[in-house]
């Protein structure tokens, strides 16, 4: 109760920062210097390169301070991270629309956080863990009369075009976002995507649906949206509830100038930058309780419109790389995340 009230006062998005470790393949590269607050909410970054001025005196390296709802150090395990989102997953079963995003430059750990290494249980990411929790909880709730239908879909948005990652892979299949008629119940429009394959999640298909995430070898140039639609009905009380859980691995947030793009690459980058900045604008418009929320300015926010704002809860992971050479992009990511928080 109290927690919900605090959430309402704050707006409906929380931001978690996760710093990935240096990889063994990066042994000979410089890391930034990090320090983490006791409360697991503060992050201080210093450049590790000491600036020596012309006359030989050392200047203190620049220092950047940030605060988030939670900061995960490079030592945090997938389990540590999941523990902090488990309650949000539960909300989807309770009938909320939930979005969990991973934002950050390419190589910062977004896919590791969302999908992880599915072959190795301890490094499984949030998607397989969330599926497991949803499935197990739905079984527990059976005793109380609840029957849940759990359907998974997995879409990718590339250059403002939707592809179905669980579908046949036929490039000619067109997918459109449509709003269903709300009918006379007065409830919100439901967002539908045409021609999308859904997989009913049972104990047998669960592993298959998880495995499908592993086939997603797309570049970092697309957004992927893993969605669980959870429809529950209680045959003892007649209660019904419907929630949606969206787990979104966003396209790399690196800026245009760095990628020296031309042609197709340039178009990709422009689309990515446009949709990421639009996502930020939508989140801020919701937080400011503005009249007009620009959902329709990009496919991503149009697709997620029912899961952002209203009866919904959102969380954004800002994933950052510890590498010194990534510092400028890291600061851009952290500033973006501070803005939406
Ligand atoms: P992104 O999806 O943001 O481009 P990845 O998730 O692919 O980045 O991560 C880049 C590399 O770092 C991968 O090799 C991944 O396995 C590794 N990595 C990322 N986060 C972690 C982590 N927390 N622990 C161990 N390795 C990680
Ligand atoms: Mg990735």
C-alpha cells in the first residue's frame, strides 16, 4: 500500500542502473573508476586517465555523480537483479501492464540482462526467469481457483518495421498495429498486431519459447519486445484479470556521430535515435501528466501504449560498460536515464 502510494507520487517509472564487469577479452583495456553508495542507489564515475597539464601538475580527473532507484555493481548476479524485479512480474499476474526496458549502448549488457546465457541456469536473464516465475505462480494460484492462460509473443522492430521472431520468418508477412474497439465497457483500446504468432506457455512449451529467444541473433540495430499476455479467471469467485508483461531489449543507444553512418546504416541510426528519443518523450509526457502523449510518433511507443501510463508499471535498466573508451556514451546513457526517472 505505502509502496504504491510512493510510486504514484513519483510517476510510474523506476530506473535501475547496471554496470557490467570488464570481460576477460578486455584485459588490456582501461576501466573507468567506479564507486558505489552504501544504499545501492548512488554511482560515482571517474575517468581513470589522469590529466597531466603542460607544466606537469596533475589535475583531478572529472567526476560524475548519479542516483537511481537501484544501482547494480559488476559483481551483481542475474539472481540479484531478478530479486529486485520479481514483485513487478507479480504485478502482471495481478492485472497490471508492465514494461521492463534495457537501455544502453551496444556492448553494455542489455541482451545479457534480458536473455542472458540461456544454456547455463545461473546466468539466465530476466526473460527466462520471468517466464519461470509466472508459470510457477500460476500453478500455485490454481489452489485458490485461478486458471491462467499465458501466451507469449516475440516481436522485433527494425527500421520502424515489425518482424515476428516466433513466426515463419517470411519477410512478406506484414504486421500492422491496430487498436481494437473498446466496446461499451469503457475500457481502453487493446493494442493488436496483425499476423503475430503466439505460443501458449505450458510446462512443455515453456522451454521452447525460452529457446526462441536464443535464436535472436539480430544485430543491436533493432528493438525486441518479448510479451506475455496473462489472462486469469477465478472459477470460485468469478473474478477476472488481464495483465501484460513486456520485456524490451532496446536498440543500441550510441549516437550518430560515432558510427560514421552512410546509406542504409544512416537510415537505421536515424530510426533508432528517433524511436529512443520518442520513448523518452512519452515517459516524460506521462510523468508531467500532459494532455497529449506522443505514442504515435514511433512504432515502439505505439505498440506499448497500453503498457505505458494508465494502469501500468515500468522499469528501465540503464546498462553501462565499465570501459574508459565508452565513458562519453556511458554519460549520455546515464543522463537519458536521469531524465526519465
Ligand atoms: P548489448 O546487448 O548491450 O549489446 P551484451 O549483452 O551482448 O550487450 O553484452 C556484451 C558482452 O558482455 C557479452 O559478451 C556479454 O556476455 C557480456 N556481459 C554483459 N553483461 C555481463 C555481466 N553482467 N556479466 C558477465 N558478462 C556480461
Ligand atoms: Mg544486444
